């Protein structure tokens, strides 16, 4: 399947020349205005957007900026004359376009540049697909962690129930041997009770075996774990939550150079996402209440001794002391804020501990919550 390229230019002669030069190698689409270009992109995926800078009513930079917001995966390129070089540089610096082509173009250079852009688009798609599959794998594991947590919480009461049933059967046996139970009916009634208790004991024993089978041991650390750059993990998490931060809080970022860590990029991305989501949920307004303008989440990345530390701190509603004591055990605090994020924190704690790290929580004196992940640094 040919790579789809959209060329936008208000000069129809340029469109004809472009299509004649590139149609053999690419699936060429053309448009004479920014509005028409966006309509075409909404109808189907476009790998590369090539736009002229000077158009009536708008510019190529403005079109690239709009395409970046609505179609971030599309590779954007700008065609400009020498007089527009400053606009091209500004567009590149602001991330609105990947590169620019100068008019008049050389056909061979144009084709080579478009092929490179198509390859970049395909590679980005493959990376996104790989990231999605990794996240799905981690999500399946997360479900297992939740099930194991529930199993551990239920094992103790079911175990007590099983012991109580055994004790009850012993008492029934003692009663059955008493001389007062001389009649056949009395003995028959005691046998029925004993039979019912025996069935309940069998069933509770089966439940106990199932619960013990669900519990997960900590996964052994694998020697083939990835070497992960946590600044890249943070960047991906912030990209996912960009819309949430725009609507609910400001974010302050303090990222310092740190060593790599061993682990899974997908798993550690999930950990950072869970910490940020927990912080955002501290700002949930009451119905009809506006979001406070001073809502702030602070994210820090820095080295600490032999560890790499990620901190997420919010100035939102503090977690009550009784809930804070069981922050990573959501089953013990069903009324805590953000039940979904509480499960996320429990899962994050397990992921971090499997990597030889730890997840800590603090209540700053000025209010809010501070969560800290410490992971062993690679020397």
C-alpha cells in the first residue's frame, strides 16, 4: 500500500506538477486551501502533509499547527520560498513542522524527502503499536494483581470460617454421643446437621484452595529487563494526561539528569501515570464548583544515593489520616477518594517492588500528598 501524501497549495499548476512527479511512488492527494486539507485528513489517515507557506487567508505554519493538534501522528513539512525562511525556522523550532523544502524543489530530492517522511511515519506507528501491546500486557498483569489482592483479603475470613465449621462438627459429634439422644428422630436430626456442616466445610475448603491459587508471588527480576530512561517515561505520561492537566491543574516539572534504571517502559509508564492520576483526583471539585486556579502538581526526577527518585506532589485535598495509613491497600479503605486510583497505587507498589525499589507516601506540612518512587540506578 502506497504512503498517502497530501500537498496543499493555492496554485493549481504546482499541484499538477507535484502529482505528476510523485503519483507513481505515493498515494497523492491535493488541496487548494487549509479548510479543504483538514476535511481530507478527517476522511482518512494522511501520513505526510506538505503545505505551501503563503496561501490566501492563512499560512502553511497555521495549517501545520492545526494539523498537529488534530492529527499529531502526521508528518508535517513546509514548502517555502527563500523570503519565508524565518517563518520556516520558527515553525520548526515550535515543533509545528518536521522540516521545510525550498521552492523551486528538485524532484529527486523531493521524492527522497517524502520517502524518509513516510518511513518515519511507519516507524512511529510501529512504536505506538508496540507501546499499546506492552500496555495491554501490563494491564492483564494488573488485573492479576487486583485479583491477588482480593484473594489475600478473603483468605483469612474464609480460613476462620473453615476452622469454625470443623469446631461445629466436633460439637455436633459430642452431642450425638450424649445419652439424651435416645430417639431415632433426634439422632436423625443431628446427622442432618452434621451432613450440612460437612458440605459447608468442603465448599469453604475449595474456596480457600482457589484463593490461595489466585495469589501471585513477586515476579523474579529478569536479566533481560530493559534499560529505561525515566525522563522519557515521564514525557510519555505527560503527553497522555495533557488534556487532564489543561482542565484541572497546573504542573511544575523539575527533571534533573539521572542514570538509567532496569525495568519495563510500559510498566514504569503505568506507575508514573497512576501517581499523576492520584494527584489530579485530589482536585475533583464538588458538583457545580469551579476548578481552583492555584491547583498545582509538582513532578520531580532526581538522583538519590544509589537510586533514581520520581516524586509527584499535589496541593489538593489532603487524604485523611485513617485512609493514609492504608493508602496502598484499597480493600481496607473503601471510602477513600478515587477508588480507581487507589487500585492503581496498589498495582504500582507491586511493580516497583518487583524491580527492587519502593513506593513511599508522605503528607507535607503545607497540605496535599507526596508520592515517591525509588528505583535502583544502573551504575
